[in-house]
């Protein structure tokens, strides 16, 4: 069994594309029968159907009890079904047969759940010997250190993991959980700030600044954007300054978080100091997207559109920039804007056009404006499905379908 099959099915389920996952499982099973129980085990596991997952995992083991991928999937099914002893046995068997990162990482996960923290840390360290930038393994090493009382070592690991993958929230969540365990909700921001004051490592200091700000934002919500107290402004200012020594990738993610908090001026300061920095095409596309958000916040739709377009031209993965650009163009609703909307849709990767319900909604509106009602209805129905038939987006898609069916 190939590990890529497991990853492909996992990704499809994570995207909510169960139908496609089922089709891929059936197709793979034609040439490799064990793919059926393995695939079904993954689908059941990710949907929280533990009894089914365990049933399929045991069936897979009957077909291929020596296959390391089968053993790894079975270990996870046993672990999350509460059969931790069986999970450890299977995970060790998988790691003994395959010293790749997935098997070793799974072994680490199981040992961590079994509270064998030193062994778990060694398993995650073995992952890092093979893949030094494996941010999930670095984060889990931090958890192991934390469980063994090494909070300082844990913070260093969490900061390193965040620096490698700032778009992954795991390391930040781990730090927040750590401080909640230490001080619950009472004086928690002061506790984080106190730790930050004695910290010498810039990456750790930056991570603590981010955690303090996120905790404050959770407590005060949208009021944080109004500068309700000087201390909130100070938290934002601390983060803007402490992230300055980090990579462009990290700084751009910090700027994005600030935009989500409506701290556009602070986000713009980060973006402007990065303008002349050498960065990848993807990072430059991210920067253009953030500039678009800032201009949008000021009501400068033409300037925002220019930046969103530049972002999409740089990277076909920047679906959110395309989505915002389409919103502006569809509001203009003139022939030139509609034509440009079509160009932007065509510039986005097919993968993201099928994954993002927000982008798909705008594409459906575009098709409706062109009079291509049947195609528009198909997309609106898919939006409803991706949104789980709940929430504002699903409601809007329903309204659009009803309007077309009623000839409005």
C-alpha cells in the first residue's frame, strides 16, 4: 500500500469531497483489494465514526498484516477508538517495517497518548533526522518537553514550528493551552507578558506577543480594533516590532492576523517594510493580497482590485484574492468588469475553484450574469454542499437558485 493513497483520501475527506474519496477508493481497490478497507477506515476515522473505522482497520489487517501503511492506519484507528495498547503494538510494528516519517510520527503520537513522553520525543526526533523542517514533529517535541516539565524548551520548539509554518495554528494553540493550564483565565495576559519580558530569543518573544494579543482579542472581540485601552495598543505594537526579525513568510502571516482584527494600519507597516525584501513569488502574491485588504478597508475599491489582480497573476493559489476581486467586479456589473471577472476565474487553479465555497459562489454569480443559468445552479448547489447546507453562504446560494427557478 502506497502512503500517497492515504494522503490523497485524507485530503479529499478534509475538503468534504466524500464522493470523490469513495470513487478513488473503489478505483484503487480494483488493482489492490486492501485499498477498500484502508480507504474506508480513513473516511470513517476522519468523520468521527470510530466503531466503523476500527471495523475497517481490522479487515485491512486480515488482508495485509505486514504492510507498514496498513499497520499505521490501523494504529490510528485503534488509538482514537480508545484501544491505546493495541495502537502502540501496531504503531511499533509499522515503525519497525518502515522508518519513514509517517510511521515514526504515528508512533510518536501513540506514545504521547500513552504518556510515554521520553519515548515519544525520541520518535519525533527521529522524524526530524529525516526531515529537519517537519513542523508538526517539532511542535510535538515541544509537547513532550512540556509534559516533562521543560516549559522553556517547549516554547523554543513551538516558536520554531511557527516560524517554519506560520499558517498552521498548532504551535500557537499549544502555547495558549500551556498558559491556560498554568493560570486559567485569571491574569493570563500578564503571565504571558511577564515571560516575554525575560525572553532573549526573538522568535520566542514574537510568539509570546502573538499569544498575548490573541488571548486579549478572544476576551474583548471586535472592541480590540477600536483601541479601547492603551494596553491593547501596546500588545499590537509589541507584535509589530518583535516580528521584524522573522522571515517574510512569518511577517506576512502576522500582518494577515492583524487584518483579521481590523488593525490595518499596523498590518500596512509590516507590508511596507517588506516591500524591498527578497521573497518568493508566493510571498509576493501574499503581500499584494494584504495590500488589497488594506485598500479595501479604506473603501478604495479600484486600488484594492489592482492589488488583488496582481496577487492572482503572481500565484494561481491565491483564491482569496480572486474571490475579493470578483466581489468588486460583480458589484461594478459593467461589460468590461464582467469580462475581467472571467479572466480572474480562469487564472485560479482548478483545485481551489473546487475547494473554496466563497470563490465558487462568486463564480456562480458570474455565470448567472452571463445568462448561463444551468451551470450557475450546479455551482450554487455545490456551494450549499461544501457549506454543509448551513450558514449565510448556503442561505445566499439557496436564494440565488430560487430566483433562477422563478425566472427572476
